């Protein structure tokens, strides 16, 4: 089965990779992926600290709000300082 492909402006074949997961254990909630995403795939969510955390502050992490709106540009992965995003190509129908 083949994957969805497209062409770059220069005519080269390109295979988009779509976001499938975001590791909330390594996410620092910086919001870079949220800011760079042209389709509002991500949202910032507050998370209570774990019992073994020393701080009482509420933490914020990014979550995937609408994976179906991802266009496969992988901009989020390129700006993430913690490599939290997982991407995969999508099979053509």
C-alpha cells in the first residue's frame, strides 16, 4: 500500500508525515508547536503536578486537540526543543 504523497514547488515528490502522538512526560509547555502550527492542531492544557514533584504549581503541557486537521508539514517537530512529537505517513485510500 502506498502513502499519500505530494509535490514540492520545485516538482520533487514529498511524503507528508502527520502527527500521531505527543509525549506529555517530556513536554515543557513552551507553546512553540502551538504557535507554528497553521491548523490549530494543538492546545495548551493544565496538568496537576505528580505526587513526587516538589512544586505546588500547576503545570501546562501541549495536547493534540484535533489530529484530523494536521496537514503533515511537521513544523511542530522542527521547533520542539524536547522532541515530543511522533509523526507517521498516512496510507493512501
